[in-house]
């Protein structure tokens, strides 16, 4: 992909103000972090056809065949104090699901905290990182979306799918990328303006986890209960077998088991 093809008709004010495209990098998140040290890089988007060391949450690797999928990171350096990481994480997943529907007509489901599913198969993941760079707090939103291919089965810890297989025809990666960036900007603006209830309602409408019994590992502890809600600020809300409500933030949490309700 070429930067000018993505920028053409994008129409955003912040996300995608500048776009970089590489054939191969270690990680698009790392390139974005390197750029955070420079002036006027808010809204930069870094795309790569391949990553040598792409990463997901909890230190996992993100593996993708070269030139088939979307691998990109968005850098935010301005007013990040208005952007809670929990809210940005669920907004990024929601953004991908909405863009998939807009560009292909396929309906995607969301799995807390950062997975996007089609027919129960993982099709996209999100990694949000926040740190201090150059005396300011910056945020990088990394997104991997399987458009034309799935990773090798030997590298998977859960079933994976791609848009092309689900749709039965070739999907325009640039069109999907533009849709994601436009929708991400809309949700970033909503979060910064404090419209978290709107984000909550839109995310829950695509969540297939409500009322499921799940086990979550967070730090050194495991929690089992039924999913009551997902909050843009507090994270996953579980009700355990004693009726206790437990809030688990996305950072450091992993779902170990899901049992759909009858």
C-alpha cells in the first residue's frame, strides 16, 4: 500500500494527518514511538506490509503473512490526558468492527478487551500503549486486521479468520484502512468530550459476552463469574458466585475460559 492511496479522500482532521508506509519494520508501534520524540506528530499513522517482531497484548506475538493484511499504529501526543486507556482500547475494537461492517457488510462481534471476531474467529486485535516521551505523555494504538490471509495455524492460540474468506471475494485494504481511521477519529473525539455513555452503548451492542460465565486471570489472581457489563473506565464487571461485583481493567487481564449461558 502507498500513503497517498490511504490519504486520498480520507478527510480526517487528526488521525491520519500524516501517513507513513513501510515494506517491513520490527513493529509499527515501535516506529510510532520513535516518531513521538519529534514535533508535530500527533495523529501520525504508521503502516507496514510486514513486521519482524509484531506484538500483541501480554507479550504475545502478532504474526501476519506479508502484504495481505492491515498492520498499523496511530500515534496521539496532544491532549492524551483526556483519553483513558481503557476507553481507547474498547473504542479501537469497536472502530474496527464498524469499519468491517461499513466496507464489507459483515457483522463483527467484540470480545473484551481487544478482540474482534467474525463467526467466532479472531479477525483483529488491538494493543494500546501509553508512556512518557520527550516530556509529554503519548499514546500509540496498534491494530492488526486480517484482511486477505490468516496466520499459520501453528502460531495460533485460538481460531482465526480473515475478511476475504468470510466475504468470499477480495477486499480493498485501503478502503478498510480509511474507514478505520475515520471512525477512530470520531470515537477519539467522543472520548475526549466525555461522551463515554455513547461508547458504552455502541460497544455493548456488539458484545457477545454478556451473561456468560468466564474465568479471567489478572495479575496473580483468577476470577470466575458472569459478565454483567463492560465499562469504558472501569473495565469488565463480573458478578461472582457470592454476588460480589468485581471490576477488572483491561491492562494485565486475560480471559481463560468462556461458557455461554443457556
